[in-house]
C-alpha cells in the first residue's frame, strides 16, 4: 500500500491534490513526534529490530542513546561549520583551517562581486550536501546559486533526523 501511494505521488498528477496531505504528514513526522519515538522508529526501519536504549549494546544503539542523553553546547558548536572554526583554532591552530573568504546571513551577498577569481566552495553552515563549487565565477548562474542557498537556509536540519546539535544553529552561508 505504501509503495502504491509513493508511486502515485511521484509518477502521476495526483501529487498536486496530495500536497496538503503530505505537508500535514511531514509536519507531524518531523515536528510533533517525540525524539525518542522518532529515533526508535527510524532505527527499526534501518536495522530491522527495536533498539534497547535502557541498556544499549551495539554501537548503533549507543549512538542513539547519545543522541538523546548527551547534550552539550560543544556538540552544537562542532556541528556548525562556521563556529567549529573557533574551536579548531583554539585547540590545534589556525593553520589547519581552510581559508574563509567570507560569511553572510544574506543570500543576496552571494554574487560575482564578492567571490574571488580562484575556485571556492559555498555552503550553508548547518546542513550536509549543500555545497556549490564555483570554479569560474564568470560562468556561474548566480540566480540559481542564490535560489539553492536560500532553500538550504530555510531548512532546520534538526527536524529531518532529530539530531539535537543541529537544532539551534544560527543559519548562515560560508565561502571557503
């Protein structure tokens, strides 16, 4: 049944009337479900058995336990690609950091005037897989890049996997 609904949603025009239903389902799944329930359910989907979070034995169970019980500000700092730079600089030195060209909270600042003539990576500081590689700034579609980055800034990555360190990261764009 689930596969049939997924097929209809992805391959037919029925997806348009289904948008409100999908939105309501996603809101429930990502915003209202308690973290422990969400993590147990996701764990069972991936591994095929329920995790024992009272007495975790496998590494995967221990990681789920840590997600729920080990919450320090350092985790949030290390999940933030911009703020982790301060931590690395203090602990091992600035020479180990990729040079930062600039950072901004405003997508409009990302344009050919602010990008150097050498290749750079542009990414949000709070998610994964949202990197834009700019090799030649004169050949890039800056409107498309800004649109992509704007969509990344709207997402709070915490709600997708209930990983607490991502919950309170102040979203911004960094150029390295």
